[in-house]
C-alpha cells in the first residue's frame, strides 16, 4: 500500500482528491492537511510514502511546508496544481527548489473528457514518486561540497567542431537545468536543445521559469525552425523531437518511445544520425532508462557524452543505465558540467582542450 497524505486548504478539493485516489486499491490515504503547518505535523505522525501538496495555503504555503519536510522527515512531494496560470506554474517550479519531485495538474471534474487521463497521470505519478528515496536537505546544503565521481580520461581530447549541445532530464531535472542554464557562457556559440519529462500543460510555464535565470534565450521548439547559436530550445508536449540538416528542428507525431513523448532516446538517436561527432550529449537525473541507449548512439558516432554524477542526482536511474552500457565519457556534477561546456570553447593553440575529469575546480568555482 502507498501511504498518501493529501495537503490542500479547500475542503471541496480534499474530498475530490480522496475520491480520485480511492479508485486505486494500492493507495491508502493516511491523512488530510488543511495547511502547511498541519502537513508538517501529520508527516511526523503518519510517515506517509508520498504527499500531494497544494501551493497556496494560509499560515504556511506549500513551498515552506515542503522545505521543512525535506529538512526534517524527507518524504516524496508531488505538487498538485489547480491551474496553469503564469503565477501558479512559476510557484510550482519554485517548489522544486524546496525539494518537490514532480508537478501534475489536478484532474478536472468527472464529466470532463480529460478526466480519466488526468486521473491516471496523477495516480501513476504518485506511485512512481513514492519509490524515490529522498534524502534530508539542510538549510545550507547548496554550500556543502560533494565528492565528484568520474571516469579517468586522457589529459585532453580534441574536439574539432562542436555545433550542438543536447540535454535530457527527468525527475529532479528542472532544478539542475536551471543551475546549468544560469551559468553557461553568455556568448555561447552553439544552440542547446532540452528534452525534460514533465506533465502535460506545464512546458510553457517551465520555459518561463528557466528564462527567469538563464543567460541564454529559451523558447519552445517549433517544427522546421533553424537552430541559432546561443539559444536554448525545449521540446514541446506530445511531439517527438529530432534534428534535420541545417540543423533544424524536426517535430513528429510518432508513437511514444519507452512510453514517453517526447523521448530522450528518440531525440539522441536523431542527433547522432545528423550531427555525429559535432554534438555534446548530456543525460541528467531521472527515473527509468530513457536516454541511455540514445546516449550510446551519440558516443558511437564520436560525440562527447556526459552523465550527471550519482551524488547530485535526485534519481540516478537514467544516468546509471547509461553508465552500465558504457555510453558515457564523463560523469560530472552540475557545476562540473558547466565548467566542461565552458572549457570546450576556450581554444588553445588551434584546438579545444577538455581537462581530465579529475581536474579540480578553483575554490571560486566550486
């Protein structure tokens, strides 16, 4: 049984959520909280496996409640948003920084044609997130230095023509992507394409949230769009994203791959075929294995491939799978990924030098 705590200040929503979750025999509701303070108290008393968290509540909102829970009794938190308004979506993503794992839109009324799909997505998300082993966060955790795990590579590897950076991410990815995009070189000479697994309807808000701190412009990718250096592109909902010569964006309504649309594997395979060794492939935190085989295809074509290190991952599933099949050149923390990318475009004596992955950052860059 998946012990679930519902947190929402509306009695109507509480009753609706209880009704929704009662459809699944694997879910047991162990408590209902009407405020953030009540949620913190019930987590201590009931020890749920997963929490559905409202955003706006009296006394203590969802962000503060999530932060306290993650600092005291870490428990998987799923944000259940009642709307896709700009403010609500932006606040939802701020909850990721407090420690939430996923965000889903609250299902509409039972008479709505989208009810069954939305209910299925909510329950599936709760089940998946309940399996994540979250760790305690400390108020100053961002300042704690974690030892990097990495492969030993030669002192340098020559890169002749990097033309594209590709990134795939899932659970835990939004916060890592925000960190990377806010620290890239301002004059980045290549485009960046991102495939982030996220609930349907949130991609535009996700783009706006990333834009609030990114040093490069971010947009939702459009079919046939010519990629521009120094710009970032996010895969849209319900499309597989690939690359055409140019390079240009190619969106298609092809069936899901690994049960996902967009799929990181689909994307990486397309980049491997068109860009070959001219790409950098990066696979970040995420549950499952999407992206691992595609990253191997990139590596086999001569591209540079990177996986996020286990110490900094919320879920080491996707990067771990890529490492198992020898699809990865380097295993790096988000900070090291930024340093790695920056280094590629600091040419020395006519060639780009990639430092050994064991090279230490200067104190100012750690």
